[in-house]
């Protein structure tokens, strides 16, 4: 076999091996679920609820968001689902406005109402 052909085939095999290893590595990183905590509505006005939610977020290594309007609720939940978060824990989030429309579009994101 010609030396150039052998060299080319070696490079092709190496590229496939590296890309396969990278894909397995990326899959391994996804084994930890992406979690977020969202506090909204009247719950966002209660310091004890915000503190409890912040503690839960810190314990789980989760994103933490506090919103004060229904438009912000929808924006935050939509953004988290679009960013492929696995689970969003909610405090005071209006299900009809900020969760149901998002789950219709992003069914893989699980929303859990805590309070």
C-alpha cells in the first residue's frame, strides 16, 4: 500500500477514535442532572421562602432565580427548559402561565412545585 494512503487512513481512524471518545466523555458529563430553583410571585416577597430555596439550590448545586412578575416567570422557566435543564424546582410559580406552556414545548424538563 502506498505510504500516503496508509498515512491518510491512519489519520482518518485517529479522527474517528478521538470523536468517539469525546462523545462518550460528553455523555458521562450529562450523568449529573442539571437542576434549577425558581422562586416567584408572593413567595419571592417572603425572605424565609427565598432563604429556604437558596439553601436547596446551594445543596444541589443548582441555578437559583427569583422573579417578581409573571412575564419573568415564563421567561425564566422557558430559558431553563431551552437550556436542557432536567429538573426545575419551583416556589410560587404560576403553573398555568409559566409551566404548562413550557412543558408543552420541552417535555423532557421536569417541573416540581415545592411551595
